[in-house]
């Protein structure tokens, strides 16, 4: 499989090169040259496949000859070695829980896949730079921990990630370094962007990004949709799917799965007040905005990078995109209300991101339709907000208890590229 840049000003590359580069040299995003199509016979059988087999078959055409079949099978097996349960919440609403991975966020899948691919490719030491508002950093840190030949540098805004998230970022050690930036998430992202443009730095280090720009993080997200449909009741109609959305990577991966033949209903980009996609769907013009802080902070994105991939999937035909994708805008108030209502009615605790998705489904689902909500994070990662909604604190899951006993390693830094550059160039010299 070859990948082209959405800006069309860079040469075609293989999976390996696209994964190593992250973004294309012309600053476009990589996109597969053709979308593999699954056939009817496969669709008749896939419910009975073990999830590893399913994952292998979906990912193989995208990876091509860059990773051997045996190695790829190992990689996908390790990537998804936890549960993806589908739960019926209401008569018409089902939830796919994507938070059973090591950092309790759906980003574990992409991070685990990408790290293992890079581990396979690295002949030269690779430095992964990642700016995070919380979830990405933890998943990337955990996914890349002890991967040979790869170091990870995470930039996160001081005081703006939750306690559990900060523990996940700062307790790994080894090849993972956490920089606590005294600024906002946008400042962190700005530093990372400047680093990628800095010619001098790219001569010293082989840099790549671990944001959903990277195809090795983006493509495996299709698996959620296959895993959901494997479990979807046979007799039920295909679901309307609400995807809690920020950078639009997850929803774009779902649309890619649909385009390759997986039978699903329409999609809803469930957003908080940062819903630039709503205007885009109305006008066809993308106007980036300044992000506004909300309770669902992993979706506080004003300039979603994967919008361009959604367009590519529909070959830039706005009316076909609009016929399959809708958006919904939720406020912090409706988010809190959703957490409260679902807890009272079903004794089920949504995290703020899933709560946005739930409200979107409630708003958009028509009579006779079935809805599927992707629950993207465990509520314990957002304890203050959940407590505010339902007045109880959530018990800490066993799997993350050990974090509390580990010591944190944090490098404090002011929000300037100059400080970052000085640190990254001279950190090992006395
Ligand atoms: C990253 C994230 C999202 C948004 O996903 P995108 O692919 O950026 O749209 C939603 N919920 C949670 C919990 C996240 O961490």
C-alpha cells in the first residue's frame, strides 16, 4: 500500500515511511492510495473470527510488505489484548466501552499499534514528540515504554490535566520523559510544531509525532468499529454511531471502515462547544477557531486535523459526506446532566466525553433507530466532573492503583520554544 499526502505536493511513500515521518513534508496528512474493500463472504463470517484474526485481516492490506505476516499478527495481538465490551444501556442505545486498556482510554489501541510498528522499523534512534491535553500522553507513554530505539518526550500543560492523567504521564521513566509546561495545551502544541519545522533540530534527531496525524495511530482505530459490529445483535438494524470527537481521528477511522464495506448507519460527530465541524458541514468552509476549555477536555480542539481525511474518504464530495455524517454540539451543562441522568436511570457512570456522545444520540436518534455510543475514557480519569454530577467519588480501578505508589519524574519548563530547544539539545551534557 502506498500513501499520498493530502496536499499532493510530496511523493508517494510506503506504510513504513509514512509512519516514520508522521506528517508529510508538504505538511499534508498521509492517506491510503486506495481503500481496501471487504467482500460479502467476509462479512458473512467475520462475527465468528477471534479478534486477533479480525484485526490482522483488517490491518494487513494497509501495512503491506513493510511488516512480515507473523510479526504483524504479533503486533495486532498485543495491541488489542484487553476487552471491548458492547453493553446495552437502553432499549435503543448501546455502548462500546473502549476504556479497558492500560491507560483507560481508547487511545491505547492506536498508541500500542504505532509503538510496536516503530519498534520494528527503527534502525536509527527515533524521538517521538507529543503534546497532550491529557489522554494522548498517557496512552503514548504506556504504549512506547521500553520500546527499543525509541524515546518519547511528552509536553503537557501544568495544572490542566487530571491527577490520574499526570501520574500516567510522569511515572513511566526509562525512555519516557514528561515535560510540564507552564502554559496551555496550545502552547505545548506550538512548541511541538516549531520543533518539527526547526531544520537544525531535525539534523540532530529523527523526530516523529504520535498524534492521530500519524497513520500508524490513526488506521488501527478502525478496529473499534469491527469489534462493535462483531457483537452487534444480528437481528437489529445497523446503528447510528455517536463518536465523541475532537481532532476527528476516531470518526474518520470509522468512516474509513464504512467505506471499506462494514455495514453501519450514519455517524454523528458528538462535540462539546468546540464544534467547528458543524459550520463546516453547513458551509463547506473550514474555519479554525480558538479552543475553549470544557469538561470534556480531550475534545477541546478548534482546528481538527483529521477533517481533511474525512473529505478524502468522500472524495471531497460534500453532499455525500453530509448524507452520512451529522454533528451535535453539547455544553458543559448538558454533559453534566447526561452523567447524572444515566447514573440515576441505569446506575452506569459515563465519563464527560461519553456523556457528550450520549446527549448527541438522545438529540438525534429517531424512533425505530438504534444508537451506538463509543465510550472513549473511563470516568475515573475525570473524577472532579463526575463527582460534581453525581456526588460520589468513583472507586479507583485495581489496574491503576499501582501508579499511586510510583515516584513521578517531571521536568518543569516555561512555555517557550527557546527553553525547549536548549533543553533538548543539551540535556545529556553537564
Ligand atoms: C482524544 C479523545 C477524544 C477525541 O478523539 P478524536 O479522535 O481526537 O476525535 C474523545 N474522547 C477522549 C476521552 C479522548 O481522549
